C-alpha cells in the first residue's frame, strides 16, 4: 500500500527481512504502482527500465516521486524517483499502452513445462520476501555449493488475488528480480565475489498475466566482462504462453 503525499508523490513502507539491504524487486514494484496511479484505467504498463543507484535500507520508508513525462493518444510515459533520507536510491521509467488489435505470435516455449511435485512431507517452499508471499518449486534440486542457482523455477502467490491487472503486473515486477543476480554469472562459475549488486533492470509485459497461477521463471547469463554480468529471463504459463521478459546487468567484483 502507498500513502499519497500529493498528486504525484507517495510514501511506501518496506519490510525487514533480516537483511540490511532493501530487496530490489520491492522498490521496483512500489515505483510501478505509484506510476500506475497517475494514468487512466485504459492504460497498462507494457515495459519498464530502471537503475539501482544506491542500496536501499530495509525497514525504512521510501518516497516515490512521479514525473508525468508524456500522455499521448495511445501511450503514456512516467519517470519515478525513489529516495530514502533525501537521496535517490532507484529510478524507473515506464511506458503505458492502450489495448490494440495486432498479430498473435511467440517463439516456442520451453520443452519442459511440467510442474515439479511439492516436497514429500506436503510442505510448500515459500520465499520470505514479504511474509511468505510466493510459493516456489525449483525445477531441479539446488546444489549445496551454490544456493543462488535458483533458475529455472515455478512460482505463484500463496493466496488467490482479485482481478485487478495492475496488482498482478506489480507483483510480477516484484518477483522479476528473484535470483536474477545469481544467474548473471558465467555458466559453471564458482568464483567468490566480494561485491555483487544489481545495476539495472528491465521488464517487458507481453500479455495479460495472473501471478496467483503458476509461472515458469527461467533466467540465464548472456555475457560477462569488466566486473559486469548480464542475464535474460522469461516467464511462461503452464500452457506455454510467454507473458513477460526480463533483462538485468549486475556488478560482480571477484574476491582478491
């Protein structure tokens, strides 16, 4: 929930998860929600591009200031600055589009769209990002030496949600940062890093989505150079529908 300070400024609460650093997906989702409140209901976000400027502090509120960059006949653009203590920690630019007719096409989905079975004891793994909000089922067992090798993974919200499309898109933005930093490393790398952080993050929303239904989230590295790594990710439904794409660049400074 956001507290409205004026027409284009909001205050967002953050939750303490036992870590000093604020989870990037949370501030991205809250920034998108703030932007959505400044456009008409006929326009939904189709993409966002963002930069992580400073590490946010978990447990402290974030101020979100929205700039109404443009409102056209079919598209609207918003620029959101998130700050703590008067300093910008995150910036997001998002674009909104009215619904239009067009071709319906996508690349073939992943070969394996089988939902893994839950644990034998009947318990469901949950990620504690916000009070166990998401249920998670990794496609393969996580290696003990590499707990960040999460992808590919199936996930959904633990509770059924209403039909508001903005809620689902904001929650998809929330989860879009999950484990992507770890997947920017070179394949098979066991390099130890003294510093690792997300630098920038982009999401494209291709089709309507429900995050209270299972989504296959798969992220893989693209390139590494100069202490930076990049990964691309996709989200598909159980029916193989490609609902969103993600790209992220991360800072990866090896231990000396």
